[in-house]
C-alpha cells in the first residue's frame, strides 16, 4: 500500500487531534464558559493565531487558550484544567524560545495574560503594581511617564511576567539588578486555585521559588516592584570593526573580559555583538553599550578597553540623552506594542554563562572566534552572538547571593546568547543549524577545564540542552524540587523544562 501524501498525513493528524480533544473540549468549553472566561478552542477561526508560537520551529495544539481578566478568572481556568486532567501554562508575551508558553507540547491549557495589562504607580512610595500581560515596552513607557524606571531587557515585545520570572537581564542591570530583584511581592494563583500574595514574610518559600522559576509553581497575575528614578542622562554607544581576523577578535574579547574584571562603574553597560564576516577566517566584531551617569563620561569609561583595540570601522553616540530614548534605541522597535503586531522567527538558540571567578582563557576566546569565523562563514543560517556583561566588581547582580532566590547564576561575568535563524526566518529550520549553534558553545567549553562551573540562562531556554537542571539552577535545584512537591504535588504546571518533583 502506497504511503499517504504528506498533506493528507497532516490532515489525518489534525483530525486525530480534533477527535482527541472533542470530549475534553466539550467539558472544558462548559467549564470556561460557565466561569465567563473568553477562550479559543481547536476548530475556532482564530485558533491558528491564538496558538501560534514566536519561534516557528514549533507548531503546537493546545487544548484551549483562555484569556482571563482577573485573578479569580485565572483560578477558574486552573480549576477547569484540573477537572479535565490538563496541564496548565501561562503565556505573557509569548516569546519563550521553545514555546513553553504554549505548553511546549500538545494538549496543554494556555492561560494567556494579554487581557491583564494594568499598571498602577504609587508616587508616594515609588512602587508599582504591574500585571503580567504587559510587554516590556509598555512597562518602560508607563514608568517613564512618572519619571521612574526598573531593570529589564531590550525587546519591547517580551512579556514582563516570564522575563522577570526567570531573571530579566537588561542594560541597567549592573546598577539596578535583574528584573526580578526590585520585586517585593508577587500576586499569584496556586495549583489548587488559591489566590495568594507572596512576599519575604508571607509564603516566603514560594516567593523564593517564584523569583527564578515561577511558571513551575504558580500563575503570576501581577508583580509589585520598587522603582528607580529615571536617569537624568543616558546615551547609547556603538562601535564596529568589520572583517576582523579571528585571532584579533579572540584577543579583543579577552581584553574586554579584562576590562570588565577591572570594575567599570555601574552606570556602564555593554555587550559584544559578533556576526558573519565577509570571508572565511573573519568576523564582524561590534560593541553596543549604554551609559546612565554624568554627561560626557560615557566614552572615557570605555576608553581603557578602546585603547587595546584596532581603530574601529565606525563609532557613534546614539540618542538625545534621555533615558527613555536609550530604551527605544536599544529595542529597535516601537515601545508602544499596540502600534504594530509582534514579529516571529524560525531559530535555534543557546546560552552560556561564564563564572566571574574563573574567566575564559585567551585560548578559549580565540577558539570561539575561530569557530565563528570559519564554520560561521559557511553556515546557511543568519546568526549572531551577544556577549552580555553581567558582572565586574561594581555590578548589582553580584551583590545578591546565588541562593537568595531561585535564580542561581548571579556570580556570572558574561552571558552569551548564541542565536541562528533559518535563512528566510521561516520553516523549515536547517538540520545543520543545530550542530552549528551547539558547536559555538563547545568551542568555548572544550577549551576550559572539565571542572569549569559555567551555566545557562533560562530566558534563552533551550529544549535540547543536556543537564539543564544544573546548568540553569545549579545548587538550587534540589530545593526547587522539594517546593514543587509542596506547592504543585500533582504537577499541574508542567512543561518540558519545568521543575520536576
């Protein structure tokens, strides 16, 4: 018998899923409709858009996507999931690199937080309550309108809920910490539907777990944060060196590491950005930085490193000097996320967090650049690497112990984001793209001692990462397992990289 054509096989698969979900959907529909929660189900005209992943490598079929507007409705959705024996996941901005916000697998019940976007700012206490359906751009605008700010990443469309749940690095993190650090209370709904407010005094163990691994323990509905005065002056710095040979690039990264370890002032932030060169053996080497201190001090702060570098191909200061302008410049897209639809991509990404007390050798830096200059030149992907400065002696991130929150990799100097898209940003993803990105990390780790205590960053989540429990959570994982058994004994909040009991 001849095999079915691929399009027919897909149709059969879809029909099978519809049959699988039909009984569940009927009961689930009744539960959610009875609770007054707008929901989208398989077969609905808007199901395809409601279940679309940011990373188009993933095509998933959730049992339903629910859009609650209150914590009480979130509780009702969780109860509906329990009644129908479904795993429940939250989706904020939807930018999980492996579609964990859709469950990371078929058949999950998705709680989409996009209808919960209130931001309340208390000008007398300089605190804010931010619902987790907000995107980073919207948070930045709302706080800036009150003259305030908080640490967060650059992409304006990323959701504040997931971003702060797993750390939340940004260009102001060396002076203010990670996005989770100014959080003093988390309003959430537990796996049994109970609505709680977790702080250091109330539900302290839960509060600890939510600050680094939240989606495994509860659905966060809002965070309460201390805010900072928006800096009176801020500017973006951009330098680029085209067609740098790999040996020079390795030395340049090594010298940037030395500069970072020398302790640049905390208003300084920056990252190296490496991309394809114009011929084999070369890379494009760039630096993007930001300065949040006194006007006129940006370049002088960076100058000790620039003195070790070749003359740049281009250099400029970008922006009008205002804090919110630097947020917009670093984002590269509108901060008002209602102005345009979100983007999508087809990609594979990994991360690498290097320990502050055991920096990379010159050999490892050079091997990394050699790999990018040669295998990167021949790769048919569109790739980049960002080497983000977390640490140095003046970094706020390092002032908090690794075991103070579930986020366990504070003693990090650099975090690498290693990212490769398909050539046209659409499926299918090339098979050799996986080995290419894996090789980026290997080129560094294989040139360091076997005992090197490197880590990985949960916001650059990797579905193919081995030993992820240790790389993401290090010594905090056993405590997280114990708390998982306490707060979610039936594993309602389960996805491929969730905490296991």
